[in-house]
C-alpha cells in the first residue's frame, strides 16, 4: 500500500518538478514608449525582442504578449526574457545581441524598469 501511494505521489510530483527550469532567471522589462514612437517602431522593437533567443544562446524564451498589465502610469508594455542562468544574464549585458536589439528598441523607448527573478 505504501509503495502504491508513493508511486501515485511521484506520478503527480515528478512532472511538475522536472518541468521547471532550475537555475533560470526571468528578466522583466516594463516599458514606457515615447509619445512620438510610431506603431511600426514599437512593433519592430517587440518583434526584435522575440528574435533574441536565436541571437543569444543564453536566452531560452521571450514573452511579449501582454494579457494583463498593471504597470506604473505611462508604462504599457512588458517584455519578459528567460535566461538559462544568472551568469547568462550578466554576459548578455553589452553583448552583440543586446546591442543589436538596442538599435531597434531604444529609439522608441522613453523609459524602462527591470526586475530579475531567479528560482
């Protein structure tokens, strides 16, 4: 009976545990776009963010679709990047991938705030 109970617990616990990415870091960017930024500039910046995992191997995933956003006044966009590790996030700073994205993103951005969360 104990073995059956243990097996049952493992059936539910293991998929959840192993599905989580250990050691990853979530980098959340809260963005306030410039008033003069065009919809095309904003779309280009968001689309370029989606390309970052193919340009920087330390980025696992990027999320750009706001389902609900409760940012500070004037901030109306969040971009979330999942990094493989804290080290990958640190190495991303000033990398070729970040510089490429900044060429597209910064002309449309008025301000941003970031949060980094690890597991």
